[in-house]
């Protein structure tokens, strides 16, 4: 099984062909193809190829399934005995992608 470690949105992901992952929001619509150029490592069975820091010429191609927002997170701030209370909500945007090919 061929695996790769890619970097996108400031995070690292271990992916294989056919995997579906949630990454930080990308500027691509559903159905479009995206290419990840920052590949840190590729492992194919017994052989492993590591970059310093990235592998030159390696890329991972993925298909955008959908864009969306994660569930709401409530942030509540309070200072006791002062009457200060604030509630704030946040929904982090994400992009759901399916890994198509690993080129190394």
C-alpha cells in the first residue's frame, strides 16, 4: 500500500489512494481537482523516500467532494461578581477531499 505525508493548512496528513480527509478550507469548488505539492514522505511497501524538507517533483492529486462548516463551538466568558458574561459561537470551514493519485 502506497502512503504519503502531505502538508496543507499548516497540518500534516498521512494519506493513501482512495482516502477521504477533511482539510482546512481550500479555494476550490466541489468537483474540482486539487494538487498538493508539499509532500514530506512517500512509503511504498518496503521502500521509503523522505524529503529534506519536501520531495522535489512529488505531488498528490485529490478531488474536492464538498466544502462545509464544522459543528458550532460555543465560547463562554465570565468574570465572577462583576456581571460580565459573553457568549460567542464559531464554525470552522473545511474542505472534504478524496485522494486520487500519489506521484513520487
